[in-house]
């Protein structure tokens, strides 16, 4: 059986580092992106000389582009049996009563609707193979550790957590694992809309005295995707530096 991976949100720092860490383990890798940046372009150009890597454009705010991406994958006849779902709206601070519904809806479109449509297409096919791996990027907020002024982001991530838990039960007897990873604040561009004071306060409150690094979560994702992770499903693994 070929191993085929789909990474959504592949242009993120997590997506690019994950690609570089695991590319030798797959026969084909699909990389969904909304904006092709120089880092992803460089990784694709470097690694595609020895591997079948296909970048796929889809703006998850537009439902039609999700279907277009699925059609493009299906037309190849080589379907993913492992999926890592990374996309999220960028974090921002806003008091609940001052925020607007659009930000909740935007987060839902990017993070929840997209993966529901993708998994409705590919989970039944994984079940026929009796093999599949699905990993959701969650947040330490889903481990009873939310912070102030991020109600929209937290709400969307809890929706993903619920989806992950429900699917892990439904597909546990079909050779499919569905897990989540919940890091605390990470040093990535995802934080660029947050005040530096908030980022620094998080560094100070961490027992590590710093925020989480991307390279610290990649091995956990690798384990969830591997054959060694076959007996782990429905788990939300926190990487929080002791918080």
C-alpha cells in the first residue's frame, strides 16, 4: 500500500518543517496552500527532485476551492491515507463583547468546514483500506487552559476537538487513528497580530521561560502518523512546557 499524505496549511512554519522531516516516509505528498511563500517554494523545489510532491491551491474561506482541490486529487487516482490539518485564523486579542460574528465564521470556514469536507471524501476510502492517520492542530486552550480575549479562536479549536473525538470513536475499528496536538504559544508568524507584551507575558509565565518551538512538536506529529501510533486514537496531546 502506498503512503500518501495531505498537509493542509502547508505554507505555515509547522507545515514546512513537517514536510522536511517526513518527506522520505511517503510515496506522494499533497501540500495545500493559500499563499505560496518563498519558504514553501524552496522546500518544494529542493525535495521534489526525489519525491512526488504536489502543491495545491485552495482558499478555505471559499468552499468551492475546497471542492476543486478534492477534484484535483481525485483526478490523479492517488488518494491520501494520512492527513495533517493545520490551518487557523491568526490569533488576535479582542474582548468578547467587542468582537464580531464574522471572525467566528471566518475561523469556522478555515479550520472546521474545510476538514469536514475533506474527511467526508477520504475517510470512507481509508476505511476500505483499513488504514488511515489524521492529525488535528489544536491548542493548549483545549486543555482547560484558555486565555482572555481569544473567545473566537478558542471556540473554533474546541469545535475541532469535538470533531476529532467523535471521528476517533466512529473509525477506531477501521484501522484509522484520529488525534490532536495542543501546543502552548509557539514562536511563529501566527503571533504577528498579537501585542508583543502578550507574547512576552506568556514567555515569563512558562516554567521553561520561553514559548514553544516548532521543532519540538514535529516528532509528536510524526509519531501520530507512524505505524507505531496505531494504538493511539482520540488523544489530545499537550506540549505546554509544564503549564
